[in-house]
C-alpha cells in the first residue's frame, strides 16, 4: 500500500514521509492522476509497466455516486519507488 511505502521511505531517508505526502509526490510526478474524477488512479503507463495496480469502488458524494481508486504498488513498483524517492538527498 501507499501507506506502507511511506513508512519504508521514512526509514530509508531518515525524514518523516506521511502517506498524504507520498500521494502528493506521486501525483506531482505523474504516477497518479490528479483530476477530481480520477484522483489517485495510477496512470495506465505505470500499470502497463507493472509498477502499480489498483482497485475501484463506488462512493456517494455531493454530485452522486463516483468511482474512487485505491492504488497499490507491485513488488516491482516498490523497488522502483524506493529507488526514486528513497535516497537521503531527495
């Protein structure tokens, strides 16, 4: 999960990285979508490369029922993200 990855990155970098911060980083660096209707859906490129997978679920909002996304890192993705963000100088 993204939360577990945040804990791993906090340990490897020596600085506190929350899951909220990691989600922001992943959206900023175009791993995850940031639009209101697709927020946190992994971009298809990263799904195709085997870095992410995700689940969808319906959620009731003020505009009606929308699809929400829960992204997950694959083992390959965990290594990729740890290599990208796990350096102490990031």
